[in-house]
């Protein structure tokens, strides 16, 4: 059929394929696109239409990346050159020993040139190109024979379908590299799996391997996989003198290569490069487990040869494993300043990477259930970088039957209030108003400007009064006497009187302010105002049910439940009644008497960047209350980006996607205008 296609159509298809592949490379390899996603999609659709109409699909057409049907099984593939493994070095001494061994073997004292590269923790892949076209992709398998995963690997956008950008395309070349998944994408994938109730991947390497070894290529396509190339196997029609030249060639031929490759002379410089990579890999978005040190010169590599499975010319220096095995003596619930309760494992002290570890966060109860952690268990603990140590896994074989599960506490271990666990959320919280773990934060919020507005009761003074035992709850504020203050270092006659006056003045307030001041979960200024519009008196909220609150159309389920929980807690009601008996006067100018349900932002997706006149969570709450969706990242589905001071990358993204940008004032106008 190709014969009947008009020449200009062929030319156009060829041009589109070339263009699209170039943009794909700019986006996925260089991470620096020069056209918008919409423009790319437009070109892609145009190509697809032409291909469908004329049944003319070039072998490197980007449309070939998708749409292959699922397989029954993978075909076996014999590697022309075996894919070797690497010897490990666990200390710098062993690296120095490696250099000595090489010199001994070569019988020469000459200083050797090495390359140092990150060691990717992914899945090794061989890409076979014939006359520049990708003809097959295979897994490493046992090193001699792997599996044909061509259709899956084609969905990885940074894999070139054709070798371009270099003169003299080799007749055949087996490019080798690692397919991997970024840590963030691995975590996102696991969160999605968790929601669907599917088993989770243990680490990014398993996630990458699981995604490649998939019989259905559409699943592979849905995973965010990357490639980094670091070597070749069989080659015909091109010669490389050394590893450095090879890496530079791969880079030029549009293959993705590691972000750092160092070429150094002598083993001291090798160790410097290893240290540099160890330092920098902390900021890599993917996991590495060490560096690979290779003799640069391919002639020397050949002279050194292979032992049985590992070459003599390379070694993997493994970063020290910050892991240890120990026993969980006890699990204690720890209440944070916001009321979130975190289970913490108290460990039999163990030394990991030079530090004694005796406690480890278990994050939340979902994590406890998922990893099946019990008191008395033997566990593997990891300390990565400077982060808090965490339990990796339970060694089930060591169980004696005497281990005890640790259920979610029914009451807050600090104040005894009710504990709630919201649906769809992993966090477990204490809702007690007077919980000592949270009380300082609660008092600071209570006294703040938009709340009870008690001038002179800012952060510093709350901390001082709390530490002197003068305030433990809201009620204590109204019991304060001038004499109490005069005994304190920060107060003199005048400042003490001013604070007492400010406290007195704050007794007259509005329902909206007071509700906001209570710091009820999910109730910011706007939700508080909404409640005040719909409920005349504070007492109308006592013992309220979530359903009654949900009658207000703008009120979501989460907020309604949280308000209801708050006003059904006996301790909380006692506090409110006491405050009123102490002379608190609450008026309600906002009350409207009837339920109003305007949703001026209905259907709009809005993203915030930079600093706005109001805290971000409040603006997001306002957006939600008026029916909009406050998203965290910009996409082509975003309707508006609200830009504050010092905007971040999201502003750049907004321009890229041609999303409308507005100011905070514009947002307020938008709400007003649409009501
Ligand atoms: S070179 C003989 N370079 O490590 C040369 N391998 O333990 C072996 N790997 O199967 C390959 N990053 O999957 C090389 N920069 C790198 C690497 C690397 C990760 C993996 C590869 C290999 C395994 C050997």
C-alpha cells in the first residue's frame, strides 16, 4: 500500500515522526521541553490520523509505543554477550584493594584511569538496535538468557525508538541500562494500590521490575518508568575506546545517562568521586545503593577479563547500609501538637551507622496493620540520611506467639478525650479542647487576631504563661489576674494591665470568631462564618448531628462530622458552658435565618502559588466552601492559578499550560461576581 501514498504525505509523516521524537527526547531525557503538552498532543493526533488514513506507520513512530495487546507469556532471549554482575566493596579500603588487584594482575604500577557512576537500584535491561532501530528489549534474567519485554519497554518514553543525533549509525548495538522508578512515583503508586486494596511494592526496585515484567503493556505504560544507560554488550560497526567515550556517545545519541559520571585518574580521586556522588545522591529523585567504579580503557578491560560472573575491571562500592535488627519492647501512642496520635516503637537499643537507635516512628495504624507489627516483634530498622528511623519489616520467623498487637487507643493517652479516625484518612486524632499535648497551640490560635483577638497574648507570652502553670486551657485565660502577671519577667505594671484589659475586651465577640477560635478540625474562618450564618446561637450546635450540619449545602461531610464530634464531647461542652458563665458575650451579626447555598466556584479547579494575604489552608477552605476544587499542582485541567508573593514553579507551569493567573483580590471578586 505504501506505494500508493502521495509523496507529500509520506514526507509529512516522516517529518511529524522526527519532530515528535525530538520533542519526546526534550521532555523525557533532557527534562526541558520546547513546546507545550497541547502542541505535542496536537501533532501526535495529526500523525495518528494520517497513519490511520494511509496505513503508513514508520518503525520509529511514537504511536508504536502504545496499544500492543497483552501477551500469554514472555519469549526467552539469549544475550549475545552475557550480562554480568558486579563484585561489591563495602569500605574505601576494599576500593583501594581493588585498585591494587588490578595493578598486580596487569603487572604494572601505572596510575589507572577510572569512571565513577551512580549504581541504580532498578532492573537491568538490554536494548538491541539494528541499523539504528530498536528491535528488541530484554531483561537480564540469569545473565545469559532473559525475557523479551520489547512492547513494555517501548512505553518508557525516554527509551529511543531510533538512534539519532550521531554520525555513523552502527549496524548493531546492544545498549545496556537500568529501568527505574522515582521514589515519589513509587510512593504514589503504593498509595493508589493501598486504596484499591492491592498488595504493595516493597521498594522502588520491585515496583520497576513488577511494572516491566507485566504481560499487559498498557499497565507498564501507566507506570512512570525511567531509563539510565551505562554500557554496551555486543556491537558491530562502531568502536569505542573507553567508557567515557561510550557515555558521551550515548548522550549524543539521545540515550538518557546518569546525572553524574566522573572520569578520574588514580584511586584517591576515585574515592573523592565516590564521596561526591554519595553526597549528591541524597537529592536524586531515584534510589541508588552505591557507585560503580570501572576501568576506563576498554583495552585494559579486555586484558583484565572476567572471573566467573563478574568482571575484574569493575566494582560496586555499596553505601553503608543504615539498617539493623532489634526488638520492639513497647509501642506508645504519642500525641502531637495538632492532636494527631502517632504510634512510636520503643526499641531494644541498637547501633545503626554509628548512632544508637532506641525508638522508631511507626507512622500510623495503617502502617502497623500493613506491616503486621506487634509488641515483642523482631524487626529490621533503617536509618536513611538524617531522617527518623523507621521499621522496614517484621522478621516473622522469630515470632514466639507471645507478641501482642497494638490497637488504636479508644481514648487520648494524654487527656482521655475521644479519639477519631476519619474515613479515608490514616491519621488518628484526639479532639479534646484541653489536651495538654495540644493546648499551647490551641491557646495561641484562640488568642490570635482573627479569633478572640487578645492583644498581648502572642506566641511568646502563651509559652511563658503555660510554662509557669498559669494557663492550661481557655478557661484559665479568663481567670488570670494582674498580680499573676506582675510576678513574671516579661511584665510590668502597664503591660500587665494592658493584657488584662485585652482579655476583658475579648469577652464580647461574634459567633463566627468564637467558632473559629475553638480550632475545630477543618473549621477555618470561612467554615466558621458559614456556621454562624446558619445557626443563631452557640447552643444550637450543642449535641448536633452531622446530618443537620450537612443541610448547609456548602458543608462537606468531613467538616460536618468534625463539628458534630466536637459538640458531642462532654469535656468540650463543659468548657463552653464555663466560658459563658464567666461572662463571655457572643453576638451573631452574620445569622441569616435561612440556609443559603451559593457555590460560585462550582466546577472550577484552582491552584495557589506564593504567599497570599491569608494562610493557604484558609484560602483553600474558602475555595472549597464556594464550590471550587483547590488542587495542589497545575495541569491543563486547572482553571485558575492564584498568584501571591514569591510564586513558585507553579507559575511557570501555569504559563506553560496557558492557565489563567489571577491575584488574591481577583479571586474575591470572582466569588462576589458569581454570587
Ligand atoms: S555496569 C559488568 N553500571 O548493577 C558491568 N551496572 O550488580 C555490570 N547497575 O546488573 C553493569 N547501575 O543492573 C553498571 N552504573 C551502572 C549500574 C549498574 C546499576 C546494576 C546492573 C547490574 C548490576 C550488577
